[in-house]
């Protein structure tokens, strides 16, 4: 199972925003990484550099490596609708992202681990594939044996975010993926048009 395991704050500083969630180290040093930090004169970025950064930001945000991301882009290109919007919808529909959005884990990497370690069920069946595409109407739940896990109960206790495209019941620890979110509903600060332009070259 391939995933990024390198330093996260450094990546967040590169993009100038805490893309991996709350990060005290990022708040202390929210300037670009590198020996000269703030003092280095940065020239105007080329169009390609801007597009590439946007793609990298999306990949790091959703925890997806290049090949998977490219496959999702090709799938988005083949489907009807605006390619960039469909690409983000595919990212949002990943099982690990849905588990994170429902508040079962405070981070996407944590959600990915919960899925891989067989703590999550979809429509009653245990699924351990983080990239599984959740469909509208699917019921996502914490497995019966895992409901008392401290990591899950703590995360749910601290979670306050609610999204219109999914429901969650804290008592039963299960929720429903009601519909695929529209672009305006996705809170991530990603300019998907740049990604489309990059891949279309």
C-alpha cells in the first residue's frame, strides 16, 4: 500500500496552508521551507509551476500518489460533467476521505489506517480498501468490535463539522453517503482548473 510518509509540516509550508489539518509547527513557521525562508527572493512563478503546485496540493491533501491520481483524472475525463469538478468529486468519494469527513478520524491518514485495519464497514461488509469509491446511498459504519476504540470515540467527541451530502449518527456510529457533493460544497482550497490544464498539455 503506497502512501506519502515524509514530513508533513514542510509540505504544508510549501503550499502556505495547513493542508493536513491543525498543525502547531505550521502556525509557528508559516513561511516557505528552506535555508533562507522568508528572505529568499522568489521570482514570478511560471504558469506550469502554478499548475504543478495545484496538482501536488490536491494529491497531498487527499493522500493519493501520482498513478492513482492520474487514473482518477482519466476517469473524470471520460465521464460527463466538468472534468475538474468530477475529479474532486472522485477524491471526495474515496472511502478514507468519507470516513474522515464523518469525523471518525481527525485526519485522512488516520482514516486510511482505520479502513486498512478493517475497522470500517460499507453496507454491513468489512472493507479494507481506502480508495473504494463510495456511492450515494451507501451506509458507512464503525465495525461492532471497534466501536469502543479510544481513537474513534475521541475523534467523534471532538468532531463538529457537518456536511450536507452525508449524515452521521453518533449513537449507532454509522452514517449515510447521501449524494456526491457539488463543487461549491467541497471546502478544499484547490483550483481544479489548473490541474486539468496541466494534464491536458
